């Protein structure tokens, strides 16, 4: 913090007052860069729609993050502190990524390009956690980072959710059609006879 304050030409006390503690400062800097990457990803993918766009945005952010030298240095120098900032529920980074991705999914859904079987908040959380698990695998589980696997899993997750939603919609349409056919086949006589159980289904 002292070095940062000196490079900014302010006192350490002033830096703490404006930026908060060390973790908050790291989170603010990381999110500032990440937000710029997200905005760039959204602009780059404006010709895509639905799942392909969501996957492309995630892939761009994951790739840029993996190539970030300062981020890798932070993880290498203090893994525990870095993971608290990057992946903690209140670290200042994860919740912003989840919110940003949820907004992207909501935008695509509002435009009619996306329909998922789960709520957008849950899907967004899952996407971010998958990205973190593979992007920071070296610090979390002493494993090699595998961003290609992360992107593949995110793609499978979103396409699988979309497939389930489409199948569910087809089943609902099929059930509605069956009810109409069955009920329309009932004669006036049978209606007057009091076929209560049949008409309760309408």
C-alpha cells in the first residue's frame, strides 16, 4: 500500500480512506480491468445471438484473464489472499462477474434468442464458478489451468439448459393438444351425464 500511495503521490492514509483496505483495493483494480474486458467482449460478439454469444463472451474473458501477467503474479505471490478477492462471495470480483453475466443472459432472453430451464441467476453463478475452477486450478487444487475445458463445459451447460427448455416446451404443447383432442371428442350427451373428472383437466 505504501508503494501504491507513493506512485500516486498521496499519503498511505489517504489511499486507505479512498480505496479501503488492501483487499478492496486489489478487487477494485481487478474489476476495473475485468469490466473493460467484458465490455470489449460484448462489442466483439454483437453479431452473435443466444448461447453462442454467451459462450463467446465467457471465452474471451477467461482467455484474457489467463493471459494477464499482473493477475498471475498476484496469484503466485499470495494465493490465499488472491482467491479470497477473486472467488470469495464478498471479495468484490465474483459477485460482479455473476451480475454481469446474468445481465447478458437476460438481454439475450429479452430479445428472444435464449430460453433456459433454470433461473438466470443460478446459471450465471454456475458459469462463473466453472470459469474460476479451471482458470485458477493451480492455486485452488494444484492442477494445471485448463481454460479450453472451462469453455467447453460452459458451452455444454448452456446448450443443455436450452435443450431441456425446448423439450419441456414441446411436452407442454403435446399435453395441451392431447387435452383438446380428448375433450373435444366428448359428446353433448356424455357432458350432461356428468363426466366431472374429464372436464377438470381443462
